[in-house]
C-alpha cells in the first residue's frame, strides 16, 4: 500500500468511540505442519488470527477454515535467524538477491487464500538487515491491501520501521505468551497482555499451537471477555495505532461464528 492509499485508509476510519474499552488481538503462529494440533487453534473463540507457514501440508485447508470461522489469516513468513535454524519451505535469507527475495515472497503470498497480512517466523537476522527489509516491504506494498506485523524476535529489528516508510500498514507485537510452556506462566502473560490493552487501549499477543497454550486460552479467554476485554482482528489494532491512538477510530469487533466454542521468541 503506497502512502496515498494509506492516507486514504486513515481518512475512511469512522467516528465510533471506543469508550475506554480494552481491545486485544491474539495471533497463533507456526500453523500448517500438524493439522490435528493446529485445528484446535482454528476453533478458539473470536477473531484469533491464524499465522500459517507457507507450503506446509495443511496450509490451504487451515486458511480456508480460519476464514470461514471469521478469523484473519496471516502468512507466517520464515526468515533467517541468528542461530541458523532450519527455515522450512519458502524461507528468506540474507544470501538472496532482491529478485530472489521478492520472487519467493510473491510465491508464498500467492500460496495461501484469504490472507490479510504477514508476520515473520524467526527472522532475528533478516529483520535487522535494512536492504532485505526494503525488498520485503516493496513486495508487500505492491499488494495494496496487506499489513505487516513485526513479531519482534530481536531488539534490532528494522521491519516495523521499514514497513511504515514503504507505506505498508504495520505494528509490533507486545507480548509472547509461551516462551515458557508452563500453563501458569502462559496465564500470567495473557493477563499482562490484557493489562496492556486496558492501559493503552490495544495490545497484541502472539502464541503457538502448543497444548499448554491452547488449554490456557480455552480456559481463560471466556473470563477475559467477561471482564470487558474485547478480541479484535489485528487489522483493527493497526488502524487504531496508525491513527495515533485516537479514540474516535472504529474497531471492527469480530463476533465468533454461530457454533464456535469457547472452549518465546520464534528463535
């Protein structure tokens, strides 16, 4: 999305007030390789976003089902880490040329239906490379309707800043839920995300389809919703933040579809 289109998007935001409510977006990363495990994430209540690894066995089916459930679909783009961890299919590395980066990213974006945006899988090395990030955001900006969520797997990341300079709607995650898979610690992290949402108006938390994470979310999300935390798509948080936290921005609060059950760094 170029700067003119980005300005147009902001000008279209409506005048509905937030009334001091707390809005939380949750993203579940690393989906696509373990269908049975991943299916649990798809059925979490509300608009919990699904970040799907490209060219994985269940990727297309998960994307279609997530969309049917009213959830945003993200391309979970593998990027080179400081620790040379295996990237899996579709990975981007610092050894690639501009043409190679953009061709591979284009193929990955085209491989998933219904995507609203992208976030990075790993990437502690690549997201700190200014040239590579410019190439990535050039490709995203050509799509005109995709956002970038910086997973912040490194404090040296340039991804968020570069996205904005390229006119790509973007923001950063606030909390990793499950660097430690202890359910009690995951619940503490979820409460921290909720506290940030109450204090700042919005928060974004990233988790993974671990059994402990799924059980914690199934158990605690209904309580948070009852306590006034409202789950929203990542798109809504980005709109709010791009408008400078203006409480006149409308957030598209997504309702769980009928029959829906309440039930770390990447490196």
